[in-house]
C-alpha cells in the first residue's frame, strides 16, 4: 500500500471520504464527504472565510452553478475549454490523447488534436486496456451541458469555475462598494469539469469545490497598502529562473517583488497570504512551494501567475491554488459580449486641465433641413476631424448615403476643460483554491504511522507500576501501557484549526456517575464553540486510538477520582502525554490549548511521565 | 408596489438578492445572493446546523449534485418526477397545463396529461401570451439532464433533492453509527428542478438550496426519548380535519399525538423542532402554520406528512418545510434496484427461542452423484416443504431440468433455536427545508415601513434642543432629530441570530482620532465572533438609515466624548433608543444583548429619551 491507499483506507473507515454511488458500483470522478470529512472540509472553508472575507474584507456572494451560454462565450469556455480526446475503436475506452503521447515525447500538452493523431499513428500507440487502435483525436469540451426549460429550451452549462459569477455581477458589486477601488468578492461553491478519464481519485474530480477571490484593482497602482505585513516573510519560490536551474529558491516577499521575480506587491501579498492559509490548515511547509507559470503555459493576457503546489506521495507535486494577475481580460470580454461598458470612475487626487477637440452641431439649423435624420447627421459630424470640418461643404455618410452640410451648421474648437476623473477598467488579481485537493493534502500531510514503543522510550512515557500509589495514574497508566503494547498507531496530526473533533470526552466506564459529569463537560465545551464529542464505546485504549485516527487533538477522561477531587485527565494526541487538571474552567483551558497556543506542559499536573 | 416588490427593491439595492445573469438579460428561476444575502443565508444554514447537527447529533455529509441514473430510477424520479407541459403552437411559450386548467375547474392538479388536453380543447383555452392554440399536453421530467464523460457517456441528472445521498450512503452511515438505531444524517446543498415556467421569483427556483435530514428509526418504536422537551408546546395545526372545517387549531404537541392528529412522537417532536427553528431565524409565529397533507395528496407509502407554511403578501400561504414519515419506502426501493439488502441488525433485549424448519442436504452423498451441480441441487432442496421432502424419491428442478434425489441424501427437521436479534429495515422520518424560501420569508416578515414621527411620539423620543448642555446628546440628539424629520423609515427587523451585520461601528466623523478607536472596537467585536461592520460614509443619520435597511440590530457611535470619558452611544434598531455605555467591555455587553436576551434598557445610561 502506498500512502495514498493508506490515507484512503483510513478516510473510508472513519467516515472522511466514501466513493459516491458505491451502492451502484460507483462512478469515477465523484466522492462523498462522510460525517468527519464534511466537518473537516467545512472547517477548511471556514478558515478561508476568516482570511478572505473577515480579514481581507472581500464579501462573499453565491451565484447559480448552472450558467447560460453567453457567460461562457464571453469567458472563452465555450470556445476553448477542452482536452484532446481519443477513443479506442475496439473497446470504446476514452483517453486523453496528450497523456497517451506523453510517454513517447515531451511537451505533448502543446500539440493540437491533429498533431496528436499523427503522433499516435506514427508511433503505433494502441489502447492500454485492450491493444486496439485509436480513432482520430478531437477536442472534447469539458463543460457539462444541460438544457434550461422545456422543449428545445436554452443551452446551459454547469460552471467550470466560480469566478464568472463575480465578473457578471461586477456592476452590482462595484455599486455595493460605492465604486471605490480596490474591492474584491469571493465565492465558495461547486464547479464542474467533465474530465475525459479521471484516474487520480480525489485529485481529479468531475465535481469539486472551489474558493475563488476576484480582487479588482486600479491597473495604475498595484502597490498593496498592507504590504509590510508579509514583506519579510520567506517563501519557497520555484520561479521561471529557478525552474531552469532545477531548484526552488527561498526569498522574502519584499526581495521577490523588488527583484521582479513576483510582478508586483498585490500579487506578492496574496502569495504570502496563501502560504499563511495553507500552513494554518495543516499543509506541511516542507512540502509546499510556489511555482511560477512558464511563459508558454501562462495565458496570453496574464501578467504573472503562480501555483501553490504540495508534494504528495503518489502524484508528486500537485497544484492546489493558482494566484494570477488576469489584467482586464475578463471584464473586457464580458463588456464586449454583453455590449455593456464595465468600468469604475476613478477621481483624480486633483482635477486636471485637458485640451480636447469638440464638435457642436447646430441643431436649430440641422433640424429644419434634415428633419427626422438631424440627430444621426449630428452624430456623424461629431466623428469628423478638424480638416474634414474645415471644408465649406462638409460631406458625411448617413445610412449609406452621402449628405452635404454647410459649414455654418456646425461649430468646432479645441477646448481646455477641467476633468476630475476617468473611467478605468480594473485589473483582476485572482487567488483560486481547489478545496478538495487542499482537503486531501491536509489528510496526507497529517497522516503518520508511529512506532509507539519507540515513541514511548524517546519521550520517557512509563508504565503504571511505578506510580501504583496514585489513584488516577493506575488507571490512566494502565492505558498508557496498553498503548505501548501495540507496535504502531495511526495518527492524523490535524491542525487544531481544522480537526473535525477538537476534544473527545471519555468516561472511564459507561456508568451514570461517570457519564453524567462527562456529558456536562461536553456541554461546557460546546458552549465555548469547541467541537466536542462524547465517546463511551470500548476500552479507554481503543477510544484513544480511535481519536488518534480521526485526529482529535485532546482527550479528556473522567474517572472515579474526578468525583472526589474534581480533576480530569487531559491527553495530548501528538505526545501521548497526560496531565491532570481541574474540571472547573476546563473549557477555557482547552480553548487556550487549541486557539491560544498554550503549551500542554502548562495545562496541569503531569503524571505518567 | 406590493410587499414582494418592496422587499425585492430593497434586496437588490442593498446587496441581498440580484437577478442572475442580469448583464445578459437574466434567466428565469435563478437568483444570485449578494454580499449581505449570502451572509444572511449562511447564518440561517448555520442555525440549522446548530439545531440538527450539534443539538440533535445528526452528522452532515456532502454528496455530489450530479447523480447517476440508477439512483433516480430507484428513487422514482426517472419515472414520475414530472409536470404536465403545454406549448403554444404559435409563439412557442411553455405553460404548466394544470395551471392553465386551474381557472376553469377545481383539482386540475389531479388530472392526467390526456385529461388536461381534453379540458383545454373543450374549454377553448388559448395562450395567455398570444392567444394561440396549444398542442397536446405531455409529462415533462423536471430533472436537468447531462452526460457524464465523453462520447455517448453515461446518463446523469442534477439531483432534485439532497435526500438520496443519505439513502445511497445508508450502509456507510449505519456503520459510522455502530449500527445503532435511531440515527440520522443531514445534507445542506444545491438541488435542481427544471421548472416549466417559473413565474414566482425566488419562491420557485430552478436551482435552490435544501437542508434535509433523514432520521432512521426502528419501525416498532416511534416514541421519542426527548419528547417531553416539546410536549407542552402549542402549535398552529391545520390538520386534515381542520382543513375540512376551514380553520387551523391550536394544540399542544402532546395533545396532537395523543389524539392521533400527528401520527407519533418522533413526528411530533420534529414538527415542534421546525417550529422552534423557524421562529428563531425570524419567521413571524403569527404567519406560520403546519398543514397536514390530505389523504389524496400524500404519497401512497407515507404514514403522515406535514408542511410548515408561511403567509406571504403576494403568494398567500407558501410551503417552506415538509416533515414526513416515509416508512421504509426509500431504503426498500434502493435495496430492490441495487440488489443489496439494506437493514440494521437489532438485538432483542433478551434472546428469543424460535422454532423453524431446517433442511440439511448431505453434501458427502450429493457430491459424488451430482458433481459440479451438487451445490445447486442442495440449494434447490432447501426450498422444498416438509411434504415434498418426505417422498422416497425427491424431485427438484435444476437449471430447467428435473432431477431425482433419494431420501437418504437430505435430512430435515423442526428445530428450536435461540435468536438474539433480527434484521430491521428502518423507517425514515424526513424534515426537508427549502432554504431560499425561508430566506425570503425572513426578509418579508422582517420588512417594515415605519412612520418615524409617530414612532418618536409614541416612544417618547425627543429632539436634541432640550439636552443642549450635554455634549454627546447634542450630536446624537441632532441625529435623532434628523431621523424624526423623514416620514418613514425602512427597517428590516431581522432576528439577531441571522442579521448579516450584528453591530455597525460608526465614527462620528472620518478623522483618525475617531476612526482609530472605532476600528479598535470592530476588532474586539470580531474577536468575540460578532459580525461587526465599520462604516464612515455619510452623515450619522444616513448611516443609521442604511443600517436599519440591512437590519443591523445595534449601532455603536464613537464621538469626541469617547476620547474623554471612554463611553460610546449604542443605538437600538427597533426602538431607535440610545444609551451611553463604556468602551471597556463593550464586546461582552453587545454579546449579551445579541445572544443572552439582555434588555436594552440595562445596557447603559439612557439619554435622548
């Protein structure tokens, strides 16, 4: 079993991830989040909201997952969102043509369908499933199609990204922010890609969750007001130059922006913010890097683009976030297709004097002569140059017909006017997160098989015999011994910020005199907004193991001493150490351990080590 | 403008609801949640989670919105999820055939497409849009269709409800709960219905959010362990009998269950829980009732079914929640189609002695004679009756061929065995919430146009002149006067539990010495998990109005006195009264006002009234 399989075995068994439609044999590219997975996923999303909505102030919106065709014509997805597809003539199995060709040549991804077909024929590539021949490769659009309304209805698509919602709502959003740049908006929701042959489990899904942020900035000012917050932060950058050298570099954000490695401050700030977010939810910093798009992979309109990549055991480096400066590409495209100007009026710090050529048709004179056509004649006159207007008889073409206007019917002049601002089409900085991949990343990076005996020896955990006189130590010590007997334990070292259960409360025995105070503690912890679970099934040792496997950072055990001295045992998941602390104020103590970085050693009276 | 239009005008202007794809002319049946709407909606969902996941312990799962065909064959949606459709021959417009017929006869909803076609012809019903004739009505399936994968792919549907996810995952869920009934699971997510002609705005959407809970119970025990919690609660019940009488009745949950008005305790408990939830998120109890399905509208398999209905200005009584006992219908249907037994093994309190007839084929003798077929012969023998097995020569049919088995090759007997439990197919109790309709309900029920002058007179609010000597009163009083000058104010009386902004913090002027302490207060409120907004744009009076329109329960104003005496003004949205309270501890004070029901009068030193 490789690590992916091990993580998945645990994920299925413990209710993190299940194959969708398992009852009916499943369907590739779809997964269900079970009870613990759903909680973990929501917590990751919640931390994301804290970063982007609460701290950064980019408000969240929610648009439909079904979109109408115009939107995706403008976005380019109708025209260009496709992968080259090859089908086996014999067994009918579908493959990505570029993946078939990858093994025999480099840069297969840059070839057209025609070129791929040629290579497949020349190299005699056949179906990996049955050895059959392939038909010609063609571009397969990856959007799921559907029909809105009855009959022939209206063409609809399941959105391939959430971003378009923010672009389509740009005018509404701009008004909401009182037309002041910069502003941003986010969306967390489902997106869809009808992958040709998803073979990478949860890494390549047909239905997935994105968290995307579109930040609209003034193109003339890409400094970030809060840049100093992250300027000194060191990042692992796999820049274009570093990729040529074959080795990522460590560099502060300030240095990267000053040297032009990262294009500007807004992008630098957002890359650092992503770094902060990912490590907060439990991505291992040692397996995280930011890779810059190479010139030939970057979209033609983009100024700069970076992917956060994490290292995985089976799939190598996997992209989980993209952070790009998309310029005015999206807004301009929507403006063109919708025939609606999309801009923000930006006031100058102080008004400017601007000289410009103005044409003033005399409607009093044009009206009697051109009647109903006077307005179009006037509009046509406004388009003429000074030279054309200087003729005695001015010629204009109206509705395909040339008409003559005498020079007294129009005035023109160079004027100097005071201009207090201008219309600006904002540039878009887009951090785009793949939540399912981050979810998987937190699971794989949290996963550990630990040799318990060795761990116990290293950390000085002792058996119970030596503390025989102390009541609590006997019981808990007995369990510690029980722990040491098993050779390895599976432990999910989830960050407290995302662990689906933060505290397990365990009565030593399933008896009312112990379960009642245990349930009281659960109540107090929930009151404090901690995710607390009551668990009385099986021996204490088994319950500790179960909670290690689901990544519960702390377990609280209620035993008979609790009834006498009003203290409980708190066990730390990672070190397996235990302390004894009073029931009174236990909710505050755990809150501090989880959210305030309080050290476990300070949490109570150590015993058992 | 009716109330719906007024609510919508405010909803659009303030960023609650926008028409989807407005830039491209929109598309019926789709709405966007703007920044405040998205927050309000998420808070409603969050309260729902507190009720169902945290309190009731029904864990949340997340399944794909795209489903494979088998699932919806089993659920009955492929066969029967349709509305009768009529298209105009002239203009092509589509209509619900039953809606067309509703005006000329009762119970149009119960007619078949053929019957509707006949009525339309007989009564000469023509297109309301253009007067054209209609073609024949036919059943239109309301699921959005799509294709999974390339080529002819696999038929997929956008789920019409989230419930099927819990049924398909039943075995996984049962294992998660260690096979102990009752247990439940919930899902909050998008569902889709390709409505023929959605004409009721946000009430009838093609894409909508559901929160559904499936509670799996032992069919032999529909008592609720926690029934006493709600037993004395009075509900407005529009039962089958009450509907005949034309008047809802008020009744306690206990009385309703005892009299058989509500089928059993689990259903009674869940109706009361729904009542509790809806009033908590701001549905007006005076505009809420529970209507029982009539015998002819209830699904044939259901035992009892109730809809929570709210009264709206334009649409009358609208269903927003359904609570049903669906028996074992769903699990049995999935078991049949998937050919997988779906049950929970339930242990008896003590083992039972059961007498049964057992057949034991002697494989040692069958083997040499029937060779490879011995196993199927043995299986066939097990199906025979005592009489058939008592023959000297026993005949069985195997693979369409009759074979003869001699009597010494099989033993049979009546045996009495100890049985310690049995397999039970659970019944399903399903509370199903339409989140978008609840969202609209909270908006319409919160909406009020208030005559400010009258209100001021009633509540004894005074102008500022009389308190001229007191510094803070001058400024704030001036604003109160400003408030009184406008004739009406729009105010959204959102419950604090769901208001998208809970506290607005307003520096009197946009100057650093005031904005800095205001921002500090925002920080402290957020630390306390309160939704706080900083707002410094426009006069205080305008900011109060804006916050009334978005339903902010409390506004905190920082003025020059704040710098001297470290106090701020807190204004109560509903009464427009103001008190002066210390900055120190302001976050706890507001927390208590919002979550602990502390009275506003006790919040500080009153002034200005």
